[in-house]
C-alpha cells in the first residue's frame, strides 16, 4: 500500500481576521461582548468561530447557554498566537497614532531663499508648537522629486511645481530686483534701462550644479525681455551672490524679500525697479491630500495660519 505524506502546504488556510476573532473571544469568554468589540453581530461572530473550528478540525470552545470556556486545543492555540497578535495590534495602534499625532521625522526640501525668507524666522515657533517633531531640512536650488527622494514636502515658487502636487501659498508674490552696493554704483554709474546692464559687471547664479543660469527678466513696454548679462562671478545660491555684491563686485538679480534687510540698512540699493516684474509666490507642496500623517498635517496647519506679513 502506497504511503501518502501530507505536505505542509496542504495545511488548512486560516485567515488573520478569523484568528483575531478567536483571540477576542478567548480573552472575553463572551460572544456578545466580543462581537461588540469587533463591531460585528453576535451571529457573525459565532459563524466566524465555527468556520475556524471547521478549518482546523478541532473544537476551540465549550459553549453552553450560560458560559463559554476554552478547550485544551483552544488554550494551546491562544498561547501560540497570542504574542504575535498582540504585536500586530500594537503596531497598528502605533501607525494609527502616527497618522494623527504631530510627531516623528519631518523631511523638508527647500531652496535657500525660501528657507531664509519664510522658514528661518519662524523656526523656533514651529519647534515650540510641535515638540515631538524632528525637522530635517535639506536646502538646494534644484526642483527635487520629493516623492522619489523621500521628502514629506517641499517649498518652491508656484510656477515651478508639477500639476499633480497639492500646493499652499506661503507669503506674498515674489519680485526679482537688480541690486548693487552704493560703492559700486558710485564708481560705475546707475543703469537707466535693462540694456544698460550689458555695460556692467554682473554677479550671476546657477539654479543648480551644472544647471542653466537664472534669467534676468524685465517688463519693458508690457513685454518680458531677457537680458543676457555678463560677469566673472557665478554662484549656485543667492546668499553668496549678495555677499559678493555687498563687497562691490557688481550688480545682482535677487529676490526683493530675501534682500530686504540689506536694502533697509543701506548696504544694497535697488536699481531698475520700475522694470521689475512680479513672480509667483512660494508654495509648500506635497503629494496627495488624503491620510496625511500627523507631522505633515502640523506643517500644513502652521503654513495656513502663519502671518506672512509680519516676522515673528
């Protein structure tokens, strides 16, 4: 007679919901209360346990009209699966808590200008309001793929954002202006029209490593005109551009809000302002609108309620 060996893969398939139902009944020893905990009917709960017993081929509970008790097989099953189910329950609760509580590592990608003008002045306020959030800020001048690079959100000009991103405006419309130091302007003269910039030393900026140069654009007679300025200094971020200009190295094309403190102190002077054209505002952007984790929801709420006209 040929002996048939039962393969382990032929063991009865038992689904996790059945085991969870069993664990609740084994803990409460009451079908009605167990059904209430799982938000199902007592009839459905009894049916689930009967199906589990049928699949396993053993009785798990001794039941009478007055009481419910575990059988020996039921006790053994509870001891075996109890710790694993407790770990699953704990993990689910932790994930659920993370989805609502503002806590954890929040990764933000932003340009230096947006960080300096919008985030840096309000950094302490954000950290004090959300003490369980760790803020990881990466600053670069490239339009990063925040999803592909693992960021929760980014900050960029609205005109640069992909259409499938959720975007929230931060602060006023931006304006790029030409600035120079009083010393440079006294020595080289003040340009009267954008074309006069071709006679000046200009400090230029790349938008990223190996990327194109920032276009110097102006509103001339209702049309956008780009001037291809020249200069011996190039940087990949605007802070270094402004430092060089303060030293008298030339003229620069910078965000007005970013340079405002230096302009008010008299270290920089705005020229050709009547030719400046307004740009988009900076926006906080992120992927998806549903099921925001608590840490990202906190940042969104902070941005929505911030007073962008007054720095804290």
